[in-house]
C-alpha cells in the first residue's frame, strides 16, 4: 500500500525499514509523539476545557480530516493501522485519556464543569470521550468526521454544564 500511494519502490522500503509494517509503525509513533508534545500547549493556550478538548481532538484527527483526501487511501490506512499497530493505538489512547482526565480535574477545580449530575467518574468520562473519538475517526471515510467530533463534544459539554 505504501509503495502504491507514496510512489516508493518496495525494495527501498525493505532496505530502509525491513518491512512496510515497520515503516508504518515508525510513522504512527512519530505522529503520536508529535501530538504528545502539543498536549501541554492546549492547557496553556486555552482557558476553557471545551476549547482545550476541541483543539486536541481536531489536532488528533487532522490527518484524517485534512491531509488524506482520497477515501480509498484513508480506508486502507485505517484498516492497516488496525491490523498492524493496535498496540500503538492502545498506548496512544491511554496517553490521551490521561490528558483528558487531568484537564477535566483542573476544569472541575475551576468550576468550569461539574460531575455532580453524572454517574460517571472523570476517568470513565475521559475513556468514553476517547473511545467515541476513535470510533468517529475509524469511520471517517463514511461521514463528515470533523463535524461529528464537534457535535459529540457539544453533547459532552451539555452533560457537564454547571
């Protein structure tokens, strides 16, 4: 798939990375590390929890929303990522969930949100937000994923409004 879409020979891929799966894994790790470096910035750049979460979610999904315009390529990438990189995605989800939990705790201390009307803990809420975003990203070739993420965030905002 990589050689087909990137116009790089299979021989070059195997010489440089050993296999296309190793190349793909390295690319995903690099993308995730790039996103991790932005997490602290969301907290300092935005005062409101909802702006922080929106910026983080849109950056997380940006490659799917803006950089990959061919639906067939996107579908192949999503499938390949699921097949070859599940451990990387699981680790990424943990980091993002921990970020969301921390951001929610800070927002609750600042009285921006309240869990008083919720049966969910901040951890459960964060896990739900992350799982939902991942689900939207995985079906993004079939829907307007960016708008779906924003709509979903609006529902979460209403659930935690004071």
